[in-house]
C-alpha cells in the first residue's frame, strides 16, 4: 500500500503558482520542496489541508483567494515622490529599497513605477491582491524523522 499524506509525514513536491486572472505562471519550483505535514510554515494552510490524504503522483490544483495567499494590497505601503528626491541607484523599475521607520524596523520596497517625474515604491508582496492557483505535484511521502518534525521541513 502506498503512503498517503497525513500528520508527521515528510512530503516532497514541486509547485507552480498561476495568476488566476490571466493563467500566467508566476513562479515555478522544479527542485523538490520538502515539508512536514501538520505544523509547518513553508506552505499556506489551505494547501496543506488540500494535500491531506493525497498520494505520490497526485496533482492538486488549489485556488487561493488573495486574502488566503499573499494578502490584499495595502495602499499604505505604496509611496510616490518626485524622482529628484530619489538617489540615482533607485531610479529604475525593480530596484530594491530598504526603508527604516522611526523605531528602527526595516521593510523592503520595490520601485514599481516611474512616470511624469514621479517614482513609486511598493512594500506589498508582488502577489498581494491576486487570486492564485497553487498547482502541486506530490513526488514522495515517508515518515518524518524527529528532527524534521521539529524543523517543519527540509534542512538545507
């Protein structure tokens, strides 16, 4: 009898994240990702719930609404300023900008738009606000070791 995904099983899988609105593949992971079914921080809870009871070779397609995936887009994390106020090294789309608040905490932002002398940075996850399809292929299932259960996934 083949193994099925259940609590404390170590599972290896590959996945694709697809933008539900246009079918575009946003991210594809070919190298197997290992995780322990149950308490883990590697996969969304809805994904691990859908994988419960699945077997090696199963392909599972899970629709995740924005609020269950990378969250809704937060307007308070989007800032626009005159490009003249921005250092030269950040004046291109995709530039990473680390900002610090008055309490010393840092957050990464990405330059998302440059238009009409204005530059916009966005601190949202690139997939925030998007409904996605999480397409998973189960590659292997076995009993997790005690260390794996403690770690919640594969140890690199």
